[in-house]
C-alpha cells in the first residue's frame, strides 16, 4: 500500500486545493485543471486507509487536504448535491458537469465514513447530510434501491443501475462500522438483497448492470459502447467478485444465512467463466450467452477478486480460496504492478500488453488495489482477534 501511494505522493497534491487526477505511467500530470468527483473522493479513501493502517502523519495531512476539497469544490450547499466534473483554476471551481450521480454520492458517503474511521470526527455530520440527500432524491422505497442519475434540479432520468447501488452498499458498510448506527447497516442489507437476490433472479443469478425505470432488465444499454468505464455492457466479472467481498463484510456486521452461499456462488461462477487459462488474469466482460465479450484485463477486476478470495478463505476455511488468492496475486505482481514507476497499470489486453501511457485517468487513483490490500489486512487482523478471544 505504501509503495503504491508513493507513486502519487510526490506529484499529486495541488497546493491550491485537492489533488491532480490524471497521471501518465511515469507520474507526469497530464491535466492539471479537470477534477472528477470519483477521483476526489477516492483520494480521501486511499489516504484514510493508509492513515489508519500506518498512523503516519503525512497520510493524515493528505486525507484532510483531499477531504476539504470535496467539501469546498464539489458540494453545492444550497441543494446538497455534488458536481460530477469541475474545472479547478486559480483556487476556484467552475462546474463542467452538474449531473447528480448516485454513484458519485456513494463515494461521497464512503469518503466521509472512511475519514471518520481514520479519526476525523466532523466527518460524521457530513456523512449524515450526504445520506439524507441520497435518501431524499435517489431512494426508491418501493424497490428498496437507489435511482441512478438526476439533473442539477434533481429530476431523475429513467436509467437504473446496479453499480451505484453496489458502491452505496460499500459506503453503508463503512458508515455502519464508523458510526455504529443501525440505519446504515440495515440499508446495506436492503441494497444487497435488492441486487444480489431480487434483481439477480432476473438474470440467472448473475448480477446484471443495467435496468429500466421499472427495474426490468435492459439487455442492450451501452451494448456498442466499450468506452464507458462507469456503465459498461455485459456481466462485469469483477462486479460478481466485488459483491462476494461486500456480502462477507456485511455478514460480519449483520449476519444472514444467504450471504456466504451467495458470495461463494458469485465468486466461483466468475472464476469459472472469467479466468484466462492461457495468459492468466480475469477477463472484463461476459455476454448474456456466457461468452467473453471483452477479454481485456482491468486492474480493478483483479484487485477486487483477490480480496474476495481472501475473505472467502477466512470465512469458509476452504483452502481452494487461498489458492485463488495466490494465483491472482502472482498474476498481478507479474503483470499489473509497475515495478519501475510504482502503482498499477490500468488496462492490459488479453496477452497482458499495455497499450496506453495513462496510469490513472478519471476515477482510478489506485483506489481498488489499495482497498483490496486494506480489506485483506483488516480481515486478517479481525481473524487474529477472533482466534485470540477463542
């Protein structure tokens, strides 16, 4: 984790506010003005994780710097909404895209929750306000899920997606841990049931990405657009394993008999379909007919899968999952970790070749791989505490 963050430390901090968000493989900043809500909040999360796990002051300073930027540059205090994209120049923000995304709000809540866990007490009120805003404008009580997108006046579009709800579940789990408040844990359980049970039943038990306003499956949304990083077409194999991880984390706080079997089923199915037996690594996308529709290798898919494997090993005691953990880590260490400049490469082709100089564009900032390491460390420590109590 320290090695990955060292890629960003010397170059990422903008003294005028927040962090830069766009980096080439060697750490060169290639866009100093464009700031994305997802990158801004994820920088809070990565610094909070390192602050909490190392206790080092420089990570706390980075956390506070990143957190203040989210509050001051992205938040519209009149509406409670957060801009999706801004231009930051000479200490002032100009909104480039004021669309309200529940996906973005999920990361706002996660940022405040992780900041609170890392010892920033004022983040509790920020978290509560963001939660109340999401509840007021995105929550659909009849379905037990959040809507996905609204304009700056909070008028909803017809699109519904699982990705925003998955990351909202992640945020609720962290919020529940940080505050001890049951409302966050109960909401996490409701989201998990809504996506992994009710909606998954519409797609043969797999987690599909895209839905219409009535939450019926939209099989064709973005079918011909492989460039959309937040709403890709197809079954995202990394989202099956990411849900497996979240279900096990939720089970630690709110046990339910369906969590572990569902986590195992999602992970096992994703590995059976997605693992590349020739070149290694987990492919990105699977079509509804079970064929691989995108054989690229994405950093976040590997990271979330190795974390899920470790948590499954700890929760089930089955050595097959430590086998998967070692196999995925070996692959990542060989192909994704940049041993020259630091951090992880973003996307490789099926044969593990890198075709871009962009180490991090909008949203990456190595949140997934830092988070995977953090999740495994926390789970191992919790397992050790449980053994000592026994």
